[in-house]
C-alpha cells in the first residue's frame, strides 16, 4: 500500500460527494393520496347532508307527533345529527388539511388515515348499536302504551333495521381487525423510517 496518499484531496473529494436526499414520492403515490382526500371530502359532505336531514326530521317529529314518542324520536335524531357533525369534522378534517407530501409525510398520512379510519369504524358501530337501542325503546313504548306506534314502524325497526344494524356491527368489526393489522405494519414502518433519518 502506498504511503503517499493526499488526504487533503481525499477530504475535498469526499465533501463534494452528493449526499442522499429524501426522494419525492412518485406521481402514483401522490395520486392515491389525492384520491383518498377526494373520497374523504365527498364522505364528509354526505355526512353533513345526513345530519341536516336528521335535524329537519327531528323538527318535523316535534311538530307533528305529540307526546313521549315525538320527544324521544326528536331527541334521538338531534343527538345523532350533532354526533355526526362532530365526528365527521374530527375524522375527515385532518386528512383533508394534510399537505406534507415528502416520503416520510406520505407515510405519516397513511398512518394518520389508518388511525382515523379505526375511530370512524368504531363510531359507526356505536351508531348501529344506538339504532338497536332505539328499536328496543320503540317496542317497550308500544308494550307500555299499546297502539302508540304504528305497526309498520315497529316492523321496520324490528325486522329490517335491527338485523341490518347487527350485520353492520359484525362487518365493521372485521374492518377494524384489518385496519388494526394495517396500523401495526404502518407503525413499524414509521418507526424504521425515523431510525433511518
């Protein structure tokens, strides 16, 4: 090995080497994130419309249906509308406002989306459970005061809405399990990415 190494030239050459920089994500990655934001926006607007419909229905129930049933139905609808607005804002707004599209930012976007999706699925499970409870209250009210509720309404809630709500809870539980696995993978990836940086 030669002893006449020019360390000054070697150091200068080393300093002029291009250091690896974080690469910008590909157009395909950005397109997927953009598509997710568009879906989220449509979902949010749809939920706001549903909340508005629930508020109008609550007003109509209070106006047209006297007694405990009108108050119960209107209260249920108003609480549902307010909860829908609050959860919709909490879940969708962080995804819509996100704008860090570096590689790490894209990973953080996916991680945040996954966490918010889990919250959203759990909220929807609670909504289905509330529908089942409302159906039970209608049947109990009809038992307590026979004829107060139209038989078609009881049949609709007892034979259609309640079974569909049970299926909805089951389906959402499966989605929650899938998202939990995805969240674990994304969390590991995010931790690895931070160690690399």
